[in-house]
C-alpha cells in the first residue's frame, strides 16, 4: 500500500523523511511538548491504577500485556486525536491489539517475492494480501477521524481547536511550505500508533515477567520506590532520575528482550568493507540487537536477568553505546525514544508500586514462560497473567 513511500521508518534519508522527522521532533517529542503533555500521561496512569484497584477488590486476574496495551494505546490516541481508542475489558481492545500486532507481524515476515520477483503475482505467503487487510483496517479508522475533524473545522471557525498532533498535521497540510498530503498524514499516524502502542506494551510485559520470575529483584525495585517516593505517593516523571534500580531494570529488559530484535532494516548507500567483507551498495542490512544483548564477549552471564550490572555502568540506550541500542543509533534512531523512556518507567512503576502480584494457582515464579514470538517486534508468546493485591 505504498507505506514505504510515506513512512518515517522506511523512507530513505531525503527531503520527505527530513520533513517528517522535523515534524515529530518539533511537534511531539521536544522537552517542552513532553512537559506540556505530562498531565495527559498521569491521567492514563491513574486509569490504570484505578483498574488494578478494582481488580484487587473483585479478585480478578489481570492480563499485564492487555492493560499495558490499553494504557499505551489511549496515551497515543489521545495525543494524536484527543480520543481514547480502548477501554479495559472491552472487545475493542482485543480487536485493535490484533490489528496492530498483525501489522507488525506482516512487516517482520521475510517475503520470498522480494528475492524471487516472479513470485510477486502469486504472493505464495499471502504477505501482500495480508498487508492490504491489516493496513486497510487502520487506514479506515484514520479516514473516519480525519473526515470528522475536517467537517468540524469547516462548520465552526470560532470554537477553539483541539491541541493534538492531527490538528498540527492538518494545519501543515494547508501551508505551502510543507509538502504534506492527506495520504502522508495517514501513513505517519500509522507509524506512530503502531510503534507507540506495541513496543511500549511489549517492554512493560517483559519487565514485569522478569521481576515476577526473580522475586529478589522485585523486592529491590519495590523497596526503592517505597524509600524514594513513599508509600501512598505516585511516581512522577521528575522522579525517574532518582530511581537508579528501576532504570537498571528497564535497561536490562531492553538488553534481554529488545522489542525490535533486528531494528528497522537499513540499506547500504555505498560499497563498504567491514572486517574483510564487502557490503554492496543497495544491500539490506539487519542489525541483530538481540544477539548483541546475548553476546558473552560483551556481557557476563548474558542469559541471566541482572539489573545490577547497570548500577555502576554508564551504558545507556540513547544511541551512544552500541552494546545497548534498542532504539537504534544515529539519524535513523527511533524519534519516539523520549516518550518511550518516560512511559515505560512510569508504567512499570505503577504496576509494582503499592501492588503485590500473585501468580495463577499452582504456578511457581521460575515456571513463567519466556518464549518469544517473532515479528518486526518481539512479542511474549504466552500472555502474562497475575492477580494484583493491595499492599
């Protein structure tokens, strides 16, 4: 569906790509914009905590991945459209989650037709057919929202306009300085809603899984929150820098379970020799972040979840240390890193601060499933479910 011609993730680093990156950097991910939208994030996190308290009262098992997805999705949809896309325990959650995961899976599927062009008409794996279906569902949602917004703008020019990204994009669409079509807007929105909801969800679910499998690590994280934040207070964004163990837990989660195990594919712009090998111009390059995180030449006990390894380390995931590049590095680095950094820390803190977790009957911590399901992102094969308990 020509997504490669209008996507931040797939466009070459030319004028349109630079335009999109500039829009995202200036209109969504600057420090000023993030500070201005902090209240929105706190609102979504409060909804998450309220749901967990209700689940405690009703002794209801919680699907960690699902509640993380609802929180992430609603944060993104409210930021983009001033709308909530989902509610806890609703059918719409599962439908939207499946649509987004289907998109990520199809994007991560090696397509034989790319290597044997005569197969394109046959589409033996159904990649092209699947793409049209999965992308089509999301584009239909965006079309409806955009049409409604345009109608609202045409009816009333006096009423205050919504302060969301869609409003910014529609304004830029009308400016002569920006070559931004309605089709471009849809593809950009797809990038943001899919990447923003899916990757944060996966990271949070992996972090909680590892903490539940390692009760001593969970105790350390909870004790730090209790000491630094206090019993009945909620973690705020300025608190993150005061929580070194929580930061170490998130870094270790990115090392063990990078949500994009091969990053987004890159392409060689010229012939280059690396370690005696010639990488030809135009070759597709996959950076195996998963393998880097498990490399015993870099990490001691690479298959063991040890947040402590980061407590006296300056290694970070902001693109400067190639041992840990879950968000990539350089100019093609994920533009959403500032928002992801905040949301992952706050969501994990919200799930473990003031709540204990009990596994389903008869299950031991060491029995929690760590199998991975591969697509463009690395999903947990078996959803994590547990009972929240008020402390």
